[in-house]
C-alpha cells in the first residue's frame, strides 16, 4: 500500500456505510481524487473538520486497490464563512460541481487548482458574488478548453457582421443573422454590451471584479448565456445550479 501527501479542496462528499464518507478532493499534486474517510461522520472523529465542503487541507493518503483512504488531514483554510452564508454556500457549491463535472480523475492541473483556490478566497470576502461568479465561470471554461466563441460568428467566422442574431448554446458561440437563418436554432438574445462585458471578464482579476458595482440585469443576461452553454457542454443538469436559481428567485427557464 502506497502513501502520499497532497493539498486539496473538498469538492463533494457522500456517505458510505454507517459512519464513513467518500471525499472528492481537487488536489494540486494529483488532480481530482476520491478517498474514503473512515468514521468522518462521527462527531468526535479527527477527520470531521477537514472533510467539510470547501475545506482546504493538507492530506496524508494511503493508496488502495479500489479506493484510496484519507488517513490524516491538517486544515489549511476552513472557508467556514462560505458554509455560514446561504448565498455564498450556493455559489461555492455550484463552482464545486462545475469542477467535479468537468475535471477528469487523476489529471493534474495546477493552474486550475490555484485559480479555484483564489476564487474561493474572493468569494468568501465579496458582498455580492454575481459578477464574480460570471468571471469564475468564464475563466474556468477557458482553462478547460470549453470557452464560448464571442468574437466571431461560429459558422462563417465573420468578425464584424452587420447584425448579431444571438448566442447558440449547441453551436457554442455567436451567430450572425445570415447563419442563424440557415441553422434554424433557437438562440439566446445577447446585447452587444453583454458580449463586450463577457470578453472583459475573461481577462479580469477576480479581486477587481469583486470591487465593481453589480448590474443585476447584466449579471442575469450573462448567466442566461453561460448556464445554457455549460449545461449543453456537460450534457446533464446541475443540481447546484437549480438550487442557486431558486435561492436567487431566477426562473430556471430564464437560465440565470
């Protein structure tokens, strides 16, 4: 049985047996891994604190034939404020599910790990997470190679058409009016100002975004586009997204 150390963020947990948890960790050294935490559901167990959602820990893990085992854990940052605030918890859960769905097991991605960790730090401190979340979603898509096409028509590659028809989630980008007629797809209307805002968020530091005043209408417009695109790429609904939409009183049909 091998042994390794790693630093990781708890993305998800699920119960197994009477007192154990299977913990999904996004680690800097090993990528996304799963490990069983024996007795972690017992109140006095030493692994209770380090296996809370969003916790950032230093872990000692034994490799097993079918499933690794979390032997020891040292808390680096608890991110307790994210669990104490319902809105921030909903956003953090949504980010965690995004990472869990799009990251394959055991594929190291240090850049995404550091970005996710920095994002949680910003989320913990911000007063209104909406635009921060839009920036996080966009940047994560770019890191993972799933970014939507916003600077040209995804069909004809025209960069400056006379008129944009809208965003096509299944095509993964903007369509000009000519290509939209040929595609016959239901499009999401997007204002030029929203496209410009999305392009800006690609490059923006999350800390700077957190200091910007939040435009509710813009945040919802960007959400309609991004949520439809993400769900199409994932080919599955996101439980955390439905909860977030419900909490913020955004109709799911509107996508934001």
